[in-house]
């Protein structure tokens, strides 16, 4: 599951940036619509490479330091924090 999520996160991040860039180009006018299409097409191989690199990084961390991937997503409460580490 971690590998699939990592691959998806890598690809979605690149493609979301490409779509937002293309949307801005489309909004700029007819002259830049073709450039917006090229941005999307050019981002496809970049997204694939990013997905592979991100997936490999997650698999490496899973082997070497699996505790890094089990980190809690929520901010710990005061009772869970060690003494002296309270936020301001």
C-alpha cells in the first residue's frame, strides 16, 4: 500500500502543477492554448520518472528506517510530549 501511495503522490504532484500551469495559459488567451497542451504532454514523462523515484525512495525507507513511515499524522497532545518539549 505504501508503494502505491508513493507512486501516486509523485505522479499527481507533477500533473497537478502541469494542469494548473495549462489552465493559466488557457486563461491568458487563444495564442497560448497550444502551449498549455504542450505543457501537459511534456509533463507526462516527468510524472512517470517522479513516480518511480518516489516509489523507490519509499521502498528504501521501508527497508532501512521503517519507523519514519509510521510517523503519526496528528500533532501530539501535551500529555504525549516529553517534558521540556512543549510548543510555545
